[in-house]
């Protein structure tokens, strides 16, 4: 495509690599229906495809294989060598065929870790805690020979921009970790195509619009900010740039490079009931980083509850009274479109809070048309799930996974957060979902203001009691994002905000620091680090058995009898002879010291004394050896 009206981009770096991020296909569908020429590009997944190549892995080895005796660096080089050797099969299994033979059953995990290995020390992966410092780093950016990911990204963008020269270049920034790469991309676009209008949008712009607007010098690289849903904004922006409408007609936009414009934007009239089925057609939707091909849909915009004091998404929709919901027939039509056009029957409803009854009605309509799907939802632990029959109905219709938020089972704390749920219902809901064979995955928040040690302990005991029935997707300490009620409440007796410019997230727990918000102190005198250490005890103590990825020694299994004195290690492990002998496990990123009394021959461990059988049992438990 040449000289498109708009190029819409999902930037790196984020873990959102399982399926296409929905903002691009939704906006693309709307704009194409209006007659605009649009190209949509997921640079995040494209970077993964390019990095996990023989060339990049070989280059990593050549740069880092320098005789260094540091065990961790040796591990990284050996892992890169292993991935280089298996690259063709791993790439095919993960990105093309979507199959996992027993010899590489952890292939998705290996590919993901290989990509992250190559990203270490890249400019793109810098973790910076203020927008001002991010902009300064982008202004002063200089090339480093060893920064392969940034070079790969630049060459990809350069080729696309020089072939297209779009009138509009739009970036959808959903996660904080995408901000620095996005601004660097904007700098490159300005150099490569000076006349292209560059606009930033997405969740990060919506919640931080005032901070972005006040960034001195941002307008060197960026022309405008989209501060709500992007469909009508981009359509009217295209019209304005073609002199088909006045500047004031462009809704939900903040101008950075227009003189004599009052930045009080009009509101879009676009409603979610006007949405067309999303258009995934020119995204590599079959080539994402997961075991199967699946896609996402939303059933609503905002959250009907919207009162949880820590939720920027819900609080914004409540303040703006902007909650909108699709009809059941509309959702069914969109599911049918995805099945017919893309051959996909796994659909993830990724709302902030899915209306489960709406989904049930939609899937019933779909089923009446002869279609079957598997689906997942994101919602609260609401009273509707107290009905065991409803949970079985969800399961029978195809619900296989439910993601929920879990803060605490202390009703006092839940009420202080205005969560709007009853902790006394949690056990029945968990039991109902477990009995209905719906996997329950929790996102857990620690460091809650005012929470006592006794409340923390009882909440942890509740999770321990239910660890066979739950998974844990995310653990994060409380974050005070801008626009949340808890951030805006200056009279909160339990926390005191220190800075809204120097931000804090979850560096130890989440990808790219996760959500980022104001730094604050707890009124009880305990530091953030002390609260974090206590929260990490939960991570150590609770083994959620419904997780997809748990190290073998974390699963509850019966012991296995060892009848041989010679055992072969798994193919994703390697025995390394240094000053001592080590086993390196590339799946679980662990290094084991081999006892001197064990003999090593090739990829086998041999015992000569009966007493050494305990070592083989240990390695079996850790997953280094598989007896099957």
C-alpha cells in the first residue's frame, strides 16, 4: 500500500503477544468502512518474529561469548546456543503450526524467554520512572552497536514508512512500557516522513493526557493526542488534513502543533453499538506467541460499577458517565464474523468487567446458528456466580477461563476500596467455578492501605486453602494511577502522596514495571519495600495449581519410583563442565550443581552408590529428568 490515509500501529514493548491487540482492528474496521485507506501494524509481535531468528541468536552469541567466567552470563550464552540449534523447529511450532511435540512441550516458554534474552540491555527495555526523563532520553538517543532490537525495529519502520508515507501515523499506547519505544518511533517518523501527522492515543494517553500535554518539547515529534476512542477522531482528522472540515470538528483531540487553537475538544458521537466487526485481515493473527490461534472482542466500554477506588479505567467511565454496552445479537454477529473470516473458534472477551449474562445470551444466539466457540471472560467475583446452575451453563456454552480481581477477603478493606462485592461469597463462587470446570485465574493486589497483618494473613490462608482451585495471572502492589479516586482523595488517612512525576510500579513483579502511578508513603510507618517483602511471601507460599506455567516441583504429584541407575536429562537442559559440573535448565531458567559423587556421561547422570539415588529423585522433582 502506498500513501495510505492512516497507518495505525501497536508499538513495542509489552507482553501483549498472545493475540492481536483489539484497538487496531476496531479502528481499522471503522475507517475502512468510511472509505479511508488504512494499514495496521503490530510492531510488538513483528519485533518478536524478527528477533527470534538464527541471525539474531547467532549475533547474540558472537557478542557475548567472550570467555567471561560469570556463571549467569555463561548460562545466557548457552541458552542462546540451544535456541539457535532449535530455532527452526521452535519458530515453526510456536508461530506457524501451533503444535507442541513432547520433545519441545515448553516451546512457547522457550521462544518467549529467547526474545527477552535478546532484549536485555536494549534501549527499548529501559525502565524509566518519569515522562520527562523518557523524553530527554529520546531526544539524546544515540546508536549502540550491541543494541540489536533497536536496530531491528528501526529497519522495519524505515521500510514501512518509506514505502507508504502515510498522511497520519497513529500509535495506540496501552501500557507504560510502550511509552519510551513509542516516542523513539515518533522521532524516527519525523525524520523519515516530515509531513506525516503523528498522533498518540490509547489508554496511557487517556490517563496521562495532562502530563503528556505539559511535556516541554514533545511537539518536536508528536502533533496531537487522541484522548478517547480513536475511531471518529482519526476519521475527522483525515478530513481536516484534506481541508474537508474545520479544525474544531475533530473530536477528542489535543493539538500540540496548531496555533490559535483552543484545546477544549468536542466529544465524539460514536457509540459502541455503531461498531462493526473488527478487521484483523492484515495482521499476522495466526502467528502470535501462544499455543493456539485466538482473538478478542469487547462487549462494553467502561465498567458499569466503576467505583473501585484504584481502577483508572472504571473511574474514568464513571466520571464521564460513558459506560456503553453492545447488544447480545451484535456480540453474536461479531463472533460469527471471526469464525467465518479467520477460522478461529477461541474468543477472549477482554472487557474490564464483562457482563456475563450478556455473553450467555450472545453465545446462545451463536449456538442457535450452528456455531460452537471456546471463550474466556474478565469480570468481578459477582453474585451471579453464586448460582451453580449459571456456572454450569457458562461451561456448557464454552467458557473455559475466567480472570478476576482479588484484593483481599477482608470485607472491611473491600468496603474501603468501594469494591462492591461480598467476601463471604468468594468460597461458594470458587467452588461453583471449579465444579463447572471453568479455570479461575486471579489478579492479586498487595500493599492495600489500612490492611492489618492479621487481615493479610487471613487473606493468604484463604488462597492457600483454595490453591488447588485457582490460578494466579498477575501479582502487583497497589499503584496510584492518575485519575483514580484513591489518587485524587487527598484526605485518605492511610496513604500520603509524595510525587506524581517520579512514578512507581512493580519492577520486581510485572513486565516493564507494570502499571505506574504516584509514589506514596503508608501512614502506618511501613515502607513500600517492607510491604512488598510481605506480599512476596504470598508468592512463595501459595502454589496455584490452575496456572499454565508452574515449575514441576510446584505441582502436586505423587512421587515416582526410580528403578535405573542411569537417567537421561530433558532435551531443554544441558550439562556444563566448568570448575564444577552444572545442569542448566533453559525452560525454568535454573542452574543446578551436580554432586561430585554422580557420574556424568553425555546427557546422562549415573549413580554408583545406592545412597546417591536421592540426588536423582531431586532432579526428577525439579523437572530436570522425566521418567516417562
